[in-house]
C-alpha cells in the first residue's frame, strides 16, 4: 500500500503563513490523512472539512478524547469509528 499519513507540528509557529511557507499547502494537495498538532495556530489555512481529535488531561493518569467531524466525509468516518468502537 502506497498510502501516507502526514504529520505537521504547529507548536512553534507564530502565524498561519509560516505553515504555508513550511509546505502545508503541498501536504494538503497530496490528499492523504494529516495529523496537525496545535491546529488552532494554523486553523485559517486548514480545510474547513476535517476530523478534529482533541485530547485533554482529566487527571494525572487519565485523558479525555473529543472527536468533532466537519463535512460529510468526516461525519461518515466518525460514524464508522463509533460503530466499530462502541457497536450499534
């Protein structure tokens, strides 16, 4: 399988334009799945459609997971995930 999973870490970026200068547009053009750390720093240059995954600490040993789908493809993926993970 020739599939690629892309990763972009925006933690040290000050402006969304820096993400474009670092090649984010080219990654998006590839069309594969993209994981973005600190997406709020580059949100203006991200596509409107996507599946947002947020992790937050609940306490010292537990994290909470929040999934938000934006767009029909992401909504379908989230439905498939929920069905596979939780049944129904």
